[in-house]
C-alpha cells in the first residue's frame, strides 16, 4: 500500500481488522486501483452490521489519444496506424468510422489500421481523443468494494462525487444516520464528504 | 490383516506389476490416475507388506507414501460460490485435501453468507451428511461465526472441522454446539496460498481432518463393517459393467463406511441389491442401498457386524 497516503481499517475486532486490511489491499491491487486512490478509510462493525469505505481519489485528468496507442505513418494516399495497445482499439475504430466513413477505414490485421484518402494530417490524427479512463473508474471501484465487503452485506449505498467516494453496505436496511457515520469517517482522514 | 491407506507414485512403465502385487497381497486400488508418464495409485494395502511393495517397486522408481485420507469423501462447505470465497480459500483447501488422497466435494450453500440471513436447507444438510466429514470454511469475524454456527450445524450428523479467521481458542469458545475439529487463522482471504506460512495452515487443516477421521475409524473398528467398501468397489466394477461407461472422475467413490455409486438409482438399485458377494450373501443383506441426494446417484451404506452378524 505504498501509493496510498492514508489507509486504515477500523473494526471492533482487531483480528478481523487485520484480515480485512489484507483483503482490501489484495482486491485493490488485483483490480489495479491502488494507483488512483489517495486516501482510504474502511470501517466494519459486524455487530450492527455495517461496512463503510470512504476515500479520496487522485485527480485523473488525462485522456487517451490515438498517438498514445498507435504509430501513425503517412504514405502516398493512405495512412497506416500500427497499434501497440489494444484496449482502446474498438472505440478508436468507432470514431474513425463516424468521422471518415467505413469505406475509408480498413483493419487488415489485429495490429494494423489503414486510413485511405483522409483529408487530415498525421499530427491531427494523433491528437484525436479516443478514451476517458476516469469514466469507468466509478464502476470499477464499486465492483472492487463489493468484493471487499462481507458477502452478506447486500444492501448498498454508493456515492461518487468530485474525487470523493463513499460505499456503505449492510445486511439489514441501512440506518437513517448513515450520512453522519460517513461524515465521521471522512473527518478521521481530515476531509469532508 | 490391517489395511492401511497409501499412495503409490511411479512411472507408467510396468506399473501393472505393482497393481497386480497389491491385489495379490489382498489390497485394493481405490483410484488410479495416469498423468503423462506418471501413474498415481491410491490404495489400501496390508500394513506388513508395505516394505515388500517398496522393495518390488524400487527398480521402477516407485514411491510409497502414507495417505491417511485415501478412501474418504470430504465435504468442503463454502458459504457461497461468489468471488468472495472462490477460488481462495475454498478451492485451495478442496484441492489440497485431494492431493493427500481424499475425494473432496465442494458444497456451496444457497444462503450461506451473512449473519441474520444465513440458512441451511434440507438438501444441503442431507448432501453434507452423505460425506465422512465436513470442513466448514467460515469468515473472519467471531461475531458472525458465533451467530451462524448453530444454524449451519442444525441436523448435521457427520464430524465437522471449522476453519475461521479467529484463533483456535476463540473458535473453541464461540462455536456452539461444539464440533470435532477447529483450525484458526484460516478465514476469508483473496490471495493464492503459496507462501510457506499459508501452506503450513493448509497442513494444519489436513492434520485436523486426519485426527478427526482417525477417531471415526477407531469408532468404526469397535463394530467392524460387514464388508470392506474397497472390496465392494472392486466387486461392483466386475459385476456391473455399466459403471465402466460412467465418465465422472470417480464413478465409485469409497467412503469410510460406504460407497457412492454414480449410476441412476431407479435402474441399478435392484441389481446392486441382488449382487452376490460370497456364499449366497447379497449386497442387500450387508448394506443399505439408498438414493443419494447428490444427482440420482446410489449410496451404499455398509452395515456393521452387530446388525448383520456376518463379516465377509
């Protein structure tokens, strides 16, 4: 947990807290989410029962452009793109089809895309935005915390807003003062929700 | 003649010499796995003849090791089939006991997770009761384990080993009604068991299972079975050829006091009941043949000497 500035697991049972610290670490590491979390406080009380995870995310402003995942080689009448990373290939093709038309875009093999007679310069192609990694982040975080929280805790309330998130889960109906609890946990990290 | 469970590992070349030897000595091969150039036999052999098997298999580079769990069927009870419990630790433990020779089945509960919402239905209870021992894999919180165990143990008649996050002393204190075995420090975790300390924990589970099963074996020895389940296995294989067509890994699963026959009950139960073992004694005379709650399998429960007055 080197990348996270603050990481605590609070639980009335010290042994349980230790295990859950390990579980939280393993799950976030598996889902590749440690690098986006700045502060994280987890509170579990099996007697109530309630699971609360509150945290602050690192600001993610970068977007993925064509130039980040492909080498663009302009040739006579066509432009060949050599793909190095496939994650955003599908969304890139979709954008090309919409912008240039399907007849001008060809993918002869997995790692090559050829554009025929497109009226733009190679530099401009490289600048086209094809992905926003932060968009799927909330979904990934919710999934990860569902794995961390005890399985019986199926009633959930999640909030993701301006780089701050809270995830509350319980086996019983969530009590009304849950906002107070979330606020108190944020305060432990020196933050406000 | 005391038969002891052992595992034989050796090359596939001339391994039939060992198989024949085991059968000639009066032992039984319970499971045979052929993996590329290697063969693994899980068998029961007479205690006094282990050295002889070692001697004869030496030129074949064979290795004979003790496997106390051979011939047992273990239920690994997982609270659910969600990512929270699988593949670690449920599969890790189920696989580890398999390596020592046991046949392990994973029983996952429909309403296992949670504290208030937890429950055990009649099918789950009956399936667990069909095994020799049940290993309950619980979570990390003692509050939950304390609350859940009375519900999850309702109607369970087989010995139980409870694994959970809190230490062994805490488990002994909170589990009510008391069970036969406890292993602390093995709760829910989300990583593969590959470090030395984690493997030690798995060994601790094996030791606890072995201890509980040994006790059950001793109890069984006080009133011996009318016929050895391993012998029945060989007989059924000879007399009921349909078993050879079954594609499941162990068509005949040997248990401490019985046998699971993976054939449809309605079609094959009468034939099994009428199967002659020796001197006109049929299987129906020395065993109860019942439908299993697991698919439509047959469960053969061998009766003790005190009930049949025969030992064959």
